[in-house]
């Protein structure tokens, strides 16, 4: 049976199980990304400390400072990218909250609430 994402009712067990797997994969990916990010930042600090010139040309990660190393004309594009990624990120939180709240409501004593019309 192929897995078809978002093909089930949001209150069905299959949909919640697929989201549960997806969220666990996200936790694992986030943990690995956090480790890689910390290693990159630590390496960046060591490069900066060990450098004689203290310029940002040799660094792995360079901070974006509008008007200094990013043209001011590019700032709106950066804000649009930030806005889009924040909306998608928060939509993921909303999806997680609705699926887990729907699963927890009967445990909290709200048995009479129906989610199907």
C-alpha cells in the first residue's frame, strides 16, 4: 500500500501516524543540523581567532550586514525570504498542534466534540 501524504482525513489514525513519523524524522534532522551548525560556528570562531588579519574573507560563515556586505537593494528580498520561511515554519506548528490536540481531546474529557461535518 503506497503512502499518499495528505490523502487522509486529518483526524484519521493513518494521517496522524504519517505525521507522527514525519515529525520524528524532523526531530532527527534538526538534531543533526544543530550539530553541524555548532561545528561550523565553532570552526568559524577558531578561524577568526587564529587569523592574523581578522578579516571575514576566509571565514566559512559571514554575517549579513545591510549596507556593509549586502547591498541595500537586496534587503527586501532577504525579508521576503524570511517571511515566507517563517510562515511555512509556523504552518507546520499549526498542523502539529491540530493533529495532536485532536488526539488529546478525548483524553481531556471532550468526547462530544466532532471534527467531521
